[in-house]
């Protein structure tokens, strides 16, 4: 099964009617149906720009995305783990994710409402601190409100995402969550960590020990060395050798960051699979990295 764990494609709905066909984007529904079986769609609300009405803006964007999905043939929301029982699934699945929990209020007041609306993955922070945790740029661990939020996510079946958490918050999240977690778009700090949120060997091992998945991102600045296809393969191979392919996935960050031309679009995924194979990755490992690891995690964490 082919799964991608992070994109910011929803942002196109600020200026366009539909995600059905967006030739200027890295991803649209048309290509989703061809190249992926499931994709996380993150709704990211800049907490400084929209400080006056964070939840209003989140609700607005969520509404636009859901209305667009509702009229797209062959695409549906991923709400229950059972939708992943067949491979491939009946339709191309979209998992709604919130990147940074600040639209939930100061004490998670809106979590249940957004769960009912389809939210199935949540990052406690973007780069800045929220009422729930420290962000990659500001440091600080998980707060008391963050603890309550983590527990409620575990109860509901919302997958927790450690991307953008500070190192302290990542460690707290791993310790506090009763379910395995994901890092939906990350890289291996062994190659450098200029942005404060690459995963160290120790973090990768702890994530895997808990049953989680590290989804390697295609972001050129994070990968280093120009973010080339081979450089991406090196990060993936490193993670696989360290923690096993069953804990490694892909989280491109389509339409959220600058990607090398050879990776800048979901249509280049087959070339990535081919290159990993050519460089010597075993077929069973490749299947895990393509999405089977994340499929296993989602079937475990999401409601049945
Ligand atoms: Zn991000």
C-alpha cells in the first residue's frame, strides 16, 4: 500500500475552488488516485497570522476540504482502521490532520468536535510553542493541558504526530502516549540538524520501540546536499538499517516546502521506489517504506 504522511496541499483552497486538478501543485486528487492509496492532508493554521480566530480559520479550511472531497469521485475520508483492511483500499483515502494544536483552544475544548468532523491525526505544535507543548524553534516539553490532550487522543483513536515538536516535547510525547506515534515528516539527524527537528538515533530507536513510524520527508533543506533523490535514499536507508523498515515511511511535504525537481510531485514516487530497489533495498523493506508500516500503525491506532 502506498501512503504519504504529510502535505500542505490544502493551502491551495485559499485561492482555488478545488484540489481535483492543480497542475501547479505537487499533488491533486487526480494524481492522488493514480499514485497513492492514502495520504495525510494537514490543515495548518499559522498561529501568528490568524491569532484572532484560530479555530474559526481551521473550521473554514476543514469545511472547504471536506466539501471538495465529498464531490470528488474515488476519494473518501479515512475514519476507521477497517478501511485499510483491503490492499488497495476501495477508494483513495484522505486522513485529516491538524499541524499544531492551537486551534483546539487552551485546554483541548474542541478536540471531540473535530474528531467528529473527521480529524484523525494531530501534532501538538508547529514550530512555536502552543498551550500543549514546546515547538522545534522555542523548546519546552509537554504541558499539563498537553497531557490531557494526549490522553484524550489515545481514547478517541487520533494518531499523535511528533513532527515539529521540540526534542523535549518529542520525548514527553513518546513517554506519555499510550499508543504508538508517528513523526509525519522528518529526517535523520545523523546527516545534520539545521532546523532542530531531525530525529537523533536515540529518538528513532525510542519511536520504533514504542511501535511508531518515522516518515522521511523530501524537503531539500532538511535532507541536505540539495535534497536529491539519492540523498533522500540515503536518509531512508539509514533509518531502515537503524530501526527496521517496519518503522519507516514517507512524508513528502508536498506543497509545503521546496523539493528537488526530481522529487517535486507525487508522479515521481515510482522513480523513488525504482531507485531504492536499484540501490539494493529488499522488496519486503520497500513495501514497508512505501506505506505498509504506516498502514499497520493506522490499523492499530484509529477507531475500528
Ligand atoms: Zn511541517
